[in-house]
C-alpha cells in the first residue's frame, strides 16, 4: 500500500487559506521528508487542527 502525504499547498487548500498564510502557523512535525520536501498525513493535520485554540481543542488564550 502506498502512503499519501499532504503538501503545504494541499494543507492550505484543506484549511481554506492562502499557501503563504501557513508561514505564520506552527505546523506539527512532518510525517515524511524527501530532500527538502515535507509531507503530513491527513490524520496528523486533522488532529493538529482539532487541537488548535478556538477549533474545538484547547481554549483560546486571553
């Protein structure tokens, strides 16, 4: 079975934001790295989104 990893562009599309906006986000460690290209599993990104403040995970900082 072939593993499928999301690119920065695909993560931005998934979140509905511009690719450049991800520069301000603290992404989780990538699940795979090939050269300088990083990749994340969809499960990793879904868990990360759920854990972000204001997204059903931990509360927002005040």
